[in-house]
């Protein structure tokens, strides 16, 4: 039999428990919400040279996942091979001429030289497009930081002749091979080649088209570049620039690893700025032609 004091304690405890349970029911405890932070990781991209609707080898971009130079190169080559998993993600409006039966046998990077070995289907079913295939590979791979030279092998043997047209190639290729060639010479006197980057668009997205011009001129190459970009000599409905008519190159300074350019005020837009399309069109052109790291346009540095 419970003592009177013990019975009283049981009654008090039970009453307290009832109060607590009722309180929880009437005033439920708020859940503690831990704030979450969504982290958006910027996609990594690389320039890639693809064929546009007008059959120009064009500079556009593709998302890449890799980090090392070797893996980036493999990913870019995969994107250039028709029918590959990566090829499915090319920007709309662009394609590649490399056959879907092409495979990559191996790849090696030594200093600034990349050696890439394909099977013998690299040019299969693409007669007439062989040079564009080579231009696309060389220009794409030399977009990788630190890569300046490309050696193409076919089943382990250096590619020294372009199939079908039997054109001789140097064993090691650089951007000196040019791209989208346009010859405008009428003699072999005072000939020089320059590469100028023009602009086109697809689905309201701009991309660049590099054209290598061979011309007769006694002028310095930078003068020829600006002359072509301003449309004074060459007109093609598919090639345009944002350079305003009347823009003039007033002065320039060519240093070991830098070029300084000074234009008249028409280089600026209405907000006293240089349009990005003008700035990069000139910069890409200069870097391809002179192999420098830095371009300064009216005291603005573009690396």
C-alpha cells in the first residue's frame, strides 16, 4: 500500500506530464530549419573551331569537364569527331567534318608541342574538306594554354601530305598554316599573309570567323589587318565587323611580346567605350599574326 506522501508525488508528476503533453499539442515546437546555400559552379569552356553554315572554320565555344591539358585535348578532339558523345553537345548551327569512324590512338604533350595519333579514317568520306579538318584540329588544340605546336600522326606515321590534294605539310604545324584562306594577289611581289577575325551570328549569338588573307602590300601587317577588318578591300555578306567607317589606325608600336595600337576616336562607341566585338576581333587578329601575348588598344590592355 502506497504511503500518503508517495501517492501525492505520483499525482503531482502525472498532472505535470498532462500539462506538458497538452502544451505540446496546443503549442507545437517549431521545426528548426537549417538554411541551405546553393552553390552555382561556373561552367568551364574552351574555344573550338567548327564549320558554320557558310562552310567557314569558325571560333565558337563548348563546355568542358576536364582539368589537365591532356584530358582537355582528348575532350576537344572527341567533340570534333562526328557521332561521339561529346559531339552531340556542339553549339547549334555548327558541325565538324571528321568522320565518325575516326578514333584516337594516342596523345602526348611535351612542352608546347602536342602529338596526336589518329587511325586512317581521319579524312574518310570528306574529299574536298581535308584542309578544313587540319585547320580545325590545329586551331582548336592551340587554344589550350601553353600549346603552340601540333604534330598529327596517322597510325603512328607523321602526316606530311594532305590526302587527295597531295599538298605537302610541315611535320609540326602551327597557326602559320592559316585558316579559311583567301588569296588576293596579282603577282609574287611584296606578298604577305595576315589573319583577320570577322563576326557572324547564329540564333543571336556572335561567333568569330578567322580569314587568312594573302595580299600584295608593302604595308606593315597590322595595317593590312585593319584595312581588311574595316572592309576597304574585301566584302563578303557573311563577314562583318563592328568597326565604324572612318576608323583609322593613327599609330602603332610593335614590341617583343606586345603591340600598342592607337586609333582615332571612331574606335569608341557612343559611351566612350570600345565594343567587345571590335576589341576582340582586333586582338585575335593581332595575336594570330604576330604571336604576342598582349595587345593595347588606345591604352586599354587586352590579354
